[in-house]
């Protein structure tokens, strides 16, 4: 099949699955045009960033006279009960929770929904698929940042709510507000912004709440992420309130801790039983009687329905991990849809042609977008091809076929692995520190890596990996994004490749570094028998770091600042030493190309390690490593922003949150010190002793004059050999106490903190969304929610999110779907990153990025670069910050940023001064 019709670049097409459809990935904006009749109905509106947004001229809230509804001829649906599934069009308002809805609907509806962003389709296109093809049974409008009054925030949603009065629609949060606004209700600031907090809900027994209890004494608690609400006093007669908050029943997750019968993500083994609540209201009782005289205004409107259209709105988030009965609500909306179409029996409506296997399920949905792109390219003046989607489906080409056709197939390089196990050796030679120093210390760690599980708690990190220059396949990659003025592609950049012989090659990567890395990994083949028996996943491959600004390759906006350091640096490590801290074993591994001679690395390394005596290894422990010269000893780190500036930025973040622009903003800053000529390896050894961490690392890239001394406690993302993805975000940090009693008190204080729980919950839902893009429907779950972990200097609140990767998704695409880590951005991610770029006065560089490996066998493990000293061209920098939420206190946020800086800064100051005195 000739697919040359699509002129998009390969990165535009490289979306994670044929089951997840984002229209912008399938055709570029310059192909999106209107014919003359369509232009008359639309006006070009200003928009944020580069988005092109159109809104109907005749959309005026509360006025439907100009609606085209009378001109539509709605095809009759076949019985949904007979077909057995419901097909949803899911409109994404650039939110970071949309794919939580996607995951829920995929399992409940029986098929995945089709996801488009709110500015991807024109009304003409939407009309075609909704009415002419009858391709969808209902519509769900997602949450999102901003306001329904802003065309750039709401896109096509207002027109869908006006025109599609005969199609069931469910609006969530922003979608709920849009339903009110389009019919004349006022959208105003809430009495207080509520993000990541839970409220008890009362409802009127509407079908949307079937089998769900009601009232403050019930277990129906919902998560709220909003700063704006519909003013209930402004509701027009056609909008009926169906749910509201129980009076004075909003608080933290721990305060509302309960069983979650309707949320299988958190509690997979639900019993399904629901106890009716005596407080359930009759359908005709729109508003509760006030429990306290004069306090009725504390009942915030949480749900509405249209009196004659099958349209519903929910202010809260049923898709959140902590909302009870969330799955039941989506099931009820499915039932509403099935019931609606079963009663739609007008004989005057023409019967649509439908393939009983559903012409709009995912493979054919891909065809929908491809047919759309093909028709535009023909220039025949027709907006739509007459070929039915069911016919197109038979061609069997999906999104990933398109991606693969965009590149020539790489030549497969078969790598073979040889390895040896040295049992019970680690303690005999004095630990992993001595092993690294014996093998790589003589060169002061130049061009070496050490993924170092330095935490004493083996449950948090069992394996460490180290390696250096020497193998025939070794190479170093150094990538820097171009200045935005250089090129039109926002993610193009320059790559320098150095091989094992010192030869260098320069390339310009128009599609960016991640695309290059994906192709490199896909060009490698392997035999699984080679690593059978190894208890870990990393068997050689790419090891290094990805900077925060690589976000432009992951759907984020153009970078506001340029990093002075490289944006990505990696080694291809063909020789690796692995340490099993739990069983005390050492593994030596070596990769080579098939039909080439093996190197002597295995035997040479084994001999070095076995002949290490305790006396000879003590020299590494007792050796005094060089510090900086005395003229620098009185210097210290200088923050990029003063206390006053940082606090002012926190206040600006809180205003953005109040205005509904974000739920949470992870504000950061940099602290710098012109450190001069120091020893990065010596500094790292001191840091790991003072502040051990499970995801610590040392990296040195000599040709980039770059070293990273990392003591990160946070995993970004891991993919294991079984295809399981895992994220472990940290949100919530407090200092350790000076006595055991104080320490336990502070730990408890963190555990019950409403602010920290709200921060953590928001990021958990964000990571569920990111994993939901690339994981099998129904597989994303949260085995650990808001656990408190203790480290040398701090307690932190950590959650664990897991999901089973779809088989057609590459490892790099998994990273692209979730990078940067949500704990470093806030939510919704896209809008939050835009706001943070405007607030922060420099690039974050490698801070907030990731360090780790991409193994040649398709696995990876990456941390979040925090608690890290980056040394580049004789300057040491430490990034730090914190999540700003509606409950934040600006002064406390500044102190938290300082706290996170203290451990690595103290280590640098102590090492450089040669003293053990800490910095206050």
C-alpha cells in the first residue's frame, strides 16, 4: 500500500500504539484547511503557543437558534446491546489525566476510545464521523487547564455540546464547566481552589449515580482538581443539578481513607457490593436542605444534566485513583448510552451501514485519520473520501506500520553476550566502592559510569552496574539541542559520536535524540538464551543521562532557555560489571558482535578482582583525594534567585493555580559555584558516604567536560524483562529529627499532611495517565500509595505505579510518553511546563532529567535527577525546588527548596574544604 500521502515527519507518526489515536500525530497542521462553506462558519482565534484554534461564530452561551441541528440527519445505530460494546470519542483538552479516562473506558466499553485533542478536528470533520459515518456512540470531554470561556482552552468542545444534542456526552471538570457555560451558566472562582483533595458527595439518584451511595456518611468520596466552578445560582432552567458536595466534608486522602469498591486501579479485588444510603435524595429534589443555617453556599455544584439532551457534567474526577465508585460512574454512562440508542427508533432516520465488528474500532480509526490525510493531499475539493472505514480496515495498516515505513529498515546487528559469576566476592574486597576504584580509579573515573545502589536498604536497590572505556563496541554520544533560531524543527540538534579508537563523527539529528536512540536500539538483535540465568536486566547497552530540555521531543512546547551543558550524553557499554548487594555476588559481562573474537575482558577483570587483597583495597578507602585550591575554600553556592524572588515566583504559581491554569506547579531554581579544578570522583565518593541513595550515580564524560554526582532517591521509569513498567514518584519531603522521638513525630507529620498528600495524589494520577498511553488497558495499577520512606537526611512520600507495556511499543516510546517525570513538572504537564518556562530564568539542564540505562535487550531503568551535583566546565550546580499547590505557604516552599539543596551542597563544601563541618 502506498502511504506517501502523509507528509508528516517520522516523529509526528511515532505515537505509542495503534490503540491510542492522537490526530496531530497523523497529519500536520498545514494540512488542516477548511473549504469555503466551512470558512463562513468559523473565525480564526488567537491561541496559546503554536496551536491553531477555531470557534464557531454562532456559539453564544444560552442561545441555540442558529444551531444546525435541524439540518442533521442522524443515522440509526444498531443495537449496542447486540454489538456488545460502546464506541467513545474522547476529546483531550490538553490534560494530564485524559488517559486515565481512556484506560477506564477501554475496559468498561469493551473497546478503546478514540482520542483527539480539542483543536485537531474541524466541526466539518467531527460532523462527518459523528453523523455521516455514525462512528461513535457517545462523547467524553476531558478535564483540562484554563477556562471554558477561553477558546484556546476549550477548542471544539462548545460546538459539540451545542450541536450534538442527540448524542450522549459526559463532560469532566473543564468539560462540565463547558456544559454549563454553553447554556448560559456563569463560571466563577470557587470559594477556594481544591486540588488533590477529597470531598463527600450527595446526589439525587440520577441514573449516572446508579448503585452509588450518597451523603457525608457514605463511602462515596471524590477527588477534586479545580479552581473554577459553575455558579449554581446562574443555572438556566434546562440544566438540572444532580450532585453537590456534602457540607464541610473536604479533606485529605488519609482523612477520607476508605475501601474503594468502584476503583479497580487501587483495589483490584473489589467485592462489588453497594449498600444503599438513606440520605439518597429523590430525583425531583434538586438541592439539599442546608445542614447549618446560612451555610447552604458550601454545597458546591458537582454534577449537572441537561433536561432534554443526553448531556451530563461532573466537576470532580471519576478517573482519579482515590475516587470511589469512579468505574461505576463510567459504567453508568455506558448504560445511559445503550439505553438512549435502544429507545431511538424513529423510522424516518436512515439506517447506517455498519460492520458488526464496529467500523470505528482502533485499526479502522487509524484508517479514518489516514483516509482524511489522503483526501486532503489529493486536492480534489472534497473533504471526505467515500471509501467506508470498514473497507479501509481490511487494508490492515496501522499507525506503527506508517512509522516503520517512514524509515528504511535498519540492518540488524546481532550481539552475543558472555558472562561470569564470581560468588560471594563483594565483601571480600571491601564493597562496590573498592571494586570501582580498582577497575576505574586509576583514571579518576574518566569516561566511566557507576549506577550505584548506595543505600544500605537492599530492598530499595539490589544491583549496581559499572563500566568504562575499553571494549571494541564502546562509543560515546554527546547531543546538544540547536538554538531555536537555527532551525525550524524545535527538537533538532547536533550529535558527536566518539568510538573506541578515538575517531569522531558529527551528525545533525533533525528528529532529535530520542528518535536516534530508538533506531539504534531497534537495529540490535539478541538471543535471549545469552542472558538466561542473570538476576538483573541490564546486560550492556546505552548508559547515560537525558536533560530536562529533551522535553521538546516529548510533545512539550519550545524550550524557553538553552542549556549550557549537553542535553544528552550516553556511552554504549559493551563491558559491564554488576554487583548483587543482596547475595554478595559479582557478575562480569561482555558483548561482542557475532562472528567476531571475544575480548579478554572477562578473564582480565576476574583476575583483577580475585587477586584484590583486603590490604591492597584499603588504599582506596584511606586515600586522601585532592580538593580544590585554598583560594576557593571560602566560596560557596550562590542561588540564581534571592529568597524574595523565589517567594514571589511561588506566589505567581499560586495565582496561576487559583485561575485554573494548573493544579500543581513544580517550581525550581539553580545554585551555582565556580568550583575550579576539582576531582569529581572524589566528590562523588564523599557524597555517597554522606547521602547514600537507591538511584545514585556517577558519570564522567571527558570530551564534554561533564561529570554528574547524583544521590537521587527517586525512580522515574523502569521496564523489566516481563514488559512491566514501573514509576516511583516522590512528592512530599521533610527533614529528619535530631532525636528518635522527634524523627518519628516528623515522619507522622509528613504522612498525615494534607498538602503533601495532595501533591502526591496529583502526580500519581499524572503518572497513571502517562503509563496509560503505552500500557495494556486495565493493567495500570498502584500497589503502593503514599508510603513514607526514610533516608539519611529526609523522610519522603513515595508511591508506586505499574502497568503492562503494549507489545508494539518500543522502550524509547515509553520514555517519550512520560518524560519529563511528572514529579518535576506538575499537572496538567503541558500547561505547567509552559508556565514554568516563563517563571524560571534559565534552563534546568540535566537537573530534572534522568540517569540510567537502555539495555540492548529492550529493558531500561531511569532515575529522576535530583539531589545531584552537575559539574560542567569547572562550575558546580545543584538544582532544587518543590511542588506548589493551592495549600502552599510561600515561605515554607523556600525552606523546602533549601532543605533539598543542603545534602549535596554540604558534601561539596566539606570535600572542597577538606573538613567535615556541614553548612547550615
